[in-house]
C-alpha cells in the first residue's frame, strides 16, 4: 500500500529538498530522510544522489543556468529552477540518456502542475545540449563554493586552495574504525573480504579501514556487536593524541554523536571515569546508542559545556568545538549553502568561551585537546593564540606527527580523498609554582 502523501516523482522530491536547503536554510540531514519516506523505496538512493550531487555542484550549475535563461527565476518558481539544476547535474555527471533527462524534467513539471515550466525546461535543456561543449568549458574551472568561502580559503591556504576545492567537491568515502578491544585490524580486514567488502588500512590512523565503496552498516561483519564503527580518519586521530592512561578522569565535551567517546574507551578502557556532555538531548541519544552497541559505559550528561561545572577536575579533556564544518564539506555539501560569512566570528566567540570554561576543569599537568572540523584559522589558530595570550598557565604540547601541516600552535589537516579537514591543538596546564 502506498504511503499517505507519497511524492511519486523522485525529481519533484529532489527539487523540494534542494529548495529547502538553498532557500529555507534547512540541513540535508533534516530534510532528506523525510523526503525518502515519501517516495518508492527503490528510489531512495537516486534521490540522495540527485540532492547531494546538485548541492555539491550547485554554483557551476547556477552559472550554466545564468547563461541559458533570459531572466532569473521568480521566488515562487524556486522548485522549477531546482529541477533545471538537477537536470544539468544528471546530464553532466550521471549515466542517463540525453532525451531521458529532458523528458523526465518535463514530466516533473507536469507533476508540479506547472505545464508552462515543462516547455521552458525543454527549451533550455535542449539549448544546453546543442552548445554543450562550449558551455561545459565555461564552467570547468568553477570552484563550486560561495564567493565569501572561496575567498577565505584562498586567503588562508593560497598554495593549497585548488586542492581544497577539489577535495570539497568530491564524494566523501566511508571509513571504519576497528574496535581494538574486540578485533585485530588484520582479522577484521579478512572478515570484510569474506563478505566481499574491499578495504585497506589507513597510513594515518592505526585502527582505520578505508572502504573501496560505501556499504550499509548491516552488511559489516559484527557491526551491531561493536566490532567496528563508522568514523572518518581525521576524527580517529583525536583519542591517540590525548595520551590516555588507566585511572585517568576524562571529559569529552560537545561529545555528540559519540564517535570519539567510543574511541576514547576503546583506546583506554580502564579509565577512572569518562564524562560525556552535549547540549543537544536528541543527539545525546545517539551517544548512548553508540556506547551500548560498543558495550561501554560513561557518564552522559545534557549540559552547555560553557556553563557546566564539576567539583572533580579532569586529567584529560577533549573539546571538539562547534565550528563552521568547512573541513567536512565533501560529506556535507549543504554546508556551502547553510553557512554565512558572519557565522565565523560568532563561532570563534563561542569557541573561546568553551575553551575558557574547559580550562577551569583541567587539573594541573593535565592535557586539553582542542579540535574542530574547520580549516579556517579564525576558528583554529587564532582561537588558540588568543587563549595563550590570556593564560600564563597554558603551554603548547607540540603534536609530533608525520601528517597534516604544522601551524604555530597546532596541526592542520586539510581535506583530501582519504580524510576530512581537521584542526588539532594540544594544551598542557602548568603546575602552580
């Protein structure tokens, strides 16, 4: 039986998702799952491809539309404009016959009860196909980022900017973290091979396995018993940098969805206590679920880390601060559309506030690891520099590794095919004289 209010046309559903993200500021994580419930189950993967792909390539697709449309679309016709961009994406990046892409766009207009738009899209798409070689060349070098973000990336990383743009515009791969308390990585690679899943070790993270193709977690050997987790290589670098030891009291601040929480306990299961806090109760349920699957326990609390207090101090603190997410665009292309330039300064204020609060919870001789999934110095290097200028009891605990780029106060990992972009700064609290 069909579901109530089912959207039968997958391209109409995709257009609605694209409009929700680009015009209404809603995240893909929020709107895509809801949209997938309202289409045929077999179309769910296609819907995701159309939405992720169009948002990933949005700015070059807009540049194509600008060359072919006589006037910009009206706000009330945002769905039609989204359909046009989706059709461009299909023609440029998907295996679909040209006539099929055009006809399906026209069919979607009919489904929206906008017959006039079918004629418009038919004409524009056929015009594109006639001039395809010239038009494709005109957008071939497009960075596919909003101008403000492209400018900030270029200013911060002039030598690496082209590589960063390319990484952000590529598809993010799937990486596993093997639970060292349950499985040897060689044994788990063998288990993957037995079920036809190809994976290779990461040279950067000792428990990381890079999959050749993304798969559903239900196909992973013993996933639901905790033998592995899905986690990017960059995020897997955090727990080892904490220098964990048995008997320590550890705080994981801003912990949701709990990937690093689990990794901390896999790295050192004999901690005196692990406290995990986050201000989002809904996301904390994912932390609890992850811990239960991994068969670990921790003190999980809903609190604003900037306001939270503890009578007992901590030996180690992981502060994975809220940030712009500019290092994870390859997996979350909606970030290009949801972030605004004004967000960066506001985030830096929040990051300094959190760092200040966490410092008061750290023992003398304790270590605090500050991380973000941002590549913007304003959220990273500058936050640490400002903090050091105000705290004579803080010193940099240099991260000596062979990955990433050394900065004055930390280590910057830029996005690449095998990992996200991430910033790390390790601070040590001097003992009182």
